[in-house]
């Protein structure tokens, strides 16, 4: 779904190629309001997961990244007010 003129963009995409799952979600409310996107990649049994959310105008910035490789979980979390 897309409303042009810098208003709203919404997209969802999922791909399964050669047993590799790619999953992405993106939502944008323009005019400096909000940006939200999520991406998940599963490749060779390795999960990569990232989440980012921004509420502009000095309100909040939030992003999280998680990677699971060889049974090892790596996670980063950041929250800014």
C-alpha cells in the first residue's frame, strides 16, 4: 500500500529461495512523523533479525538487532528518548 506525496508507504515482502527465507516489513509515515521497519533473514540455519523504530521530533528512537549464529544469540538493544 502506498499513498504518495510523502504521506504513507507500507510494504511487506517474503521470499523463499533455495530454502532461504527472507522476510521484510516496512512502514513509513512521512513528514518527520514515524519510520518503522522490520527485517528477518534466515540463511543456512542462521537467523538474522533487525527491528528499527523511529518517532521523530525528539520523541523516541528505538532499534533492536538480534543474530543467531551456530546456536549463539547476539542481541543489541538501543532506546533513545
